[in-house]
């Protein structure tokens, strides 16, 4: 089960896996310690995204994890997922949040500044994801925002902040020292030949940390 942990590990799909491979990776990632799988396929039509979610949702639930759908509020509702994660081009949080009003449903949001984080909080976001913290292959040519900027966001809001971007077992404790509620990763698990081991190594580092989240996500200690 993935409840009662101080820090959360969110694994975001990379948008390139077909259904059978995706099912295998997702199952192993949650078994390894991922709390949340965020299904993100930016170019997928609603039906394709729904079918993928339909295939992996039972696997995630069996292991005690949560499924979030990136961007597509309609698909998240149709799947009865645990919530939705919104980006800059998604529906505004203020418009989406009432659709997920039940306390156990989450409305997350990606932010890139203190100002964006404060706005997301005012509009009712359950949590925000901030990054990219370190250099990452998914953002080539863009300088990382760094740990100090992450700490400023964490300290500015009264909701949980997840860190994303270039996070590894070597730097994860520095990330958690900012008060972040956990991390979100893509290639660190999705591109690893052994996603269960990759997730478990991150999980073990998080569980062994001496730090505490400034604000924890529901389901965390």
C-alpha cells in the first residue's frame, strides 16, 4: 500500500508507451513505491487517453496507488480517477476544481514561479508541481531553476509543493530539505530498464530522509 508516507513519489508517463508496455511499467512502479501515476499523453485524443487509463487504473488501485490524468478533465471524470493535473494550457483551476469537489479528489497544477503558485493556491489547487529544479533532458537548453527557487515556492504557499526536473537518488535529499512534499519524475522511472527498482531506490531515499514536508499531501503522515 502507498499510504501513510511523509513524502510522495509521482511518476508521470512519458507519452510513448503502448498499452501493454505501459501496464507493465505502471504496475512495477507502484510496486516499487510510487504513490501516484500521472497519465500524460499530450497528443492523444480523448478516447485513446481514456483507453489507456482504463487499462492501468485497476493495476494502480490494486497496489493502493492513485491515478491522475494530465490536462484532460473530461477523461479524469470519466475514469473516476483520483483527480487531474493541469498545465498552463489546461482549463483554469477555478473552473476545474468544482468538478473535483469531493475531498479525496485532487486538482494539481504545474507552476514555474512564486506568483503562479500563489494564484494556483487561491484558485483551489490541492498541490502544485514546481520545476525544473535541475538540468533535465526533457527541457533542453533551459537553465534549471534550482533549489533556492524551489524553497521560495514551498515557503510562499500553504499547500503541498512537489519538485520536478532532474531529480535522482543523489540529489533527492537536498530537494526534500526545502520542505517539498515529494517529487515527480518521468524518465527516472519510465526510461529505466527496471522501473520497480528505480522507484524503490527513490522511495527508500525519501523514507530514510531526516526532513519533513512543510505541507503534506492527503494520505501522507
